[in-house]
């Protein structure tokens, strides 16, 4: 019996091969993850690094560190104009997308599951359409209407791009929303507007703000739809693309870094608000 017990222990845990094989597997997994992360973030790190170099020649090792390229970028009137346009588009996109998204999501939540699924799928389909197709379609649509290119057209395109993600975010929140609290408020004499202001909005506020920040990030980052609809006006991605046609210098890297930092901050804040909601 003792021998059988020993053989059973040996069969369950191979002391000669098990630990060594497990350790090699762990190290191989860690190495693979590290390689993938380097592959993902190396271009971003290089772009940020070259935005601080003292030389116009983009080569390693860098000769020194400076903020002159950021000062030059912020002193350029093209940059300030493009930044203003991007912020205006982001604000308009966030406000309109949230208003439409909240209204649509509440309408979906009031429907039965059989009708809710197809309508939710239909509202998310624009997110699956390639940006190039979306940009061409909007350009043709506005031309048929006789509307000249400009920021209003770009704002409509940005809202169309951001709205599916806003609806997805808000719909996920309303899936667990207890509508009995709003019904109780209505039974106590509260108007629909006051019920939404005092009961519903405080409950869903983190998700609403997170969806708005996500819409702003998508708007600031959007290039293809903007290029087809904005005309002679510029946003930051369009300005960076125009500068790249003349060559890459540290000023372009500085502009790209500004856009990157803005997007990372918006996405991180959106995720933090989502976690707070959960």
C-alpha cells in the first residue's frame, strides 16, 4: 500500500520534468508577451522620443533633448487653427452623440428583447463600415444636397462615426438599470423632466460622461471622414497628414505626440468612469 501510494504521488507530480517544463513555459509566455508589446508600442515610443530631439535628423542615438519643437508647433497659426477646429468638432460630437445615444438607448430599453436585438445591431452597423466608404458616401451625399465642404459637414460625419460606440456604452449601462425607481418618482408626482434630472441622470452620469469622452477621442482621431468632408479647413490629423507630404521633422512628431497624449487621457478617463460605474 505504501508503494502504491508512492507511485501515485510520483504519477501525479513528476519531480524530474514537471517543474522545469513549467518554468520554461512561463518564461516563453513572458518573452512572447514582451515581444508583442514591443511590436505594438515601439513606433509610438520612437515618435514621442524624436519629438524631443535637438536635431532635425531623425536618427538614433538622439543628440540631445529640447522642447523647441513644441514651442515652434504652438507658435504656428496653422496649428492653433487646426487645434481649435478639432476641439470644436470634438465638443459638438460629444454633446450631440450623447443626446442621441441616451434617447435611443432609453427607447431600446423600453422595448422587448425580440425587437431590441435587431435594432441594436442596426445601430452598430455604421461602426463596421470602412472609413473610406463612409467618407466617400458622405462626400457624395453632401454634394448631392449642394452643401459645400466645411466643419458642419465634418461634424455630421464625426457624429455618425461616434454614435454607435456611444449607444453601445449606454445600452450596456441601461441593461442593468432599475426602471422601478423612475416609475416610483412618477407615481409621487414628478414630471418626466424632473424624474430624468433628479433620478435617472445621477444614476447613469458616469456612463454618460464616459461615452462623451469616448466620442471626443474618436472625433479628435478621425482623419478619413474629416478629409472627405472638411474642405479647405483643417483639423490636427489633416494638418499632420499635410505636413507629412513635405517630409518628416520633429515638429510633426510633436504634433503627433500632442494628439496621442490627448487621446490617451480621454480614453483613460472614460475607462475610469466605467469602472466607477461598475
